[in-house]
């Protein structure tokens, strides 16, 4: 079996990809919670006051917007590098 490429089961690859996506999502939620908790939570209580709730909503929205901006920028960078390397190889 040496020298032969081992192909993984497509179902297994799909399962691994789904689990990886779940893990990335959980990491983002954890990171967002940590950032927004530190920024907005002054004193824990039995329920959130309206100011704290608004702070959390704004923080989460900014976090999502920032994450989306970064992903878009990375995609643009990869595309421009890809088209640059393609033109260099011609």
C-alpha cells in the first residue's frame, strides 16, 4: 500500500467538515461572548437592564460585521493573489 494515495470515505469527509464548521462556530460564539461580556456587563444581576441589553446587541452586531468584513477582505486578497499568480505563470 506504500506510494498509493488513500482516498477517504466521502461520508466521513463530509462528517469531518460539518464537525469542523460546528467547532469554528462554537469558537466564534465563545470569543464574541467573552468580548461583549467584558465590554457590557458591569454588575451581574437577575436580569439585564435595558442599557446592558442594548450594549450586548450592539456589540454582537459589530462583532458579526467585523468578522464578515475580515472574511471578505481575505477572500479578495486570495482572489487577487490567485489571478496574479495565474498571470505570472502564463
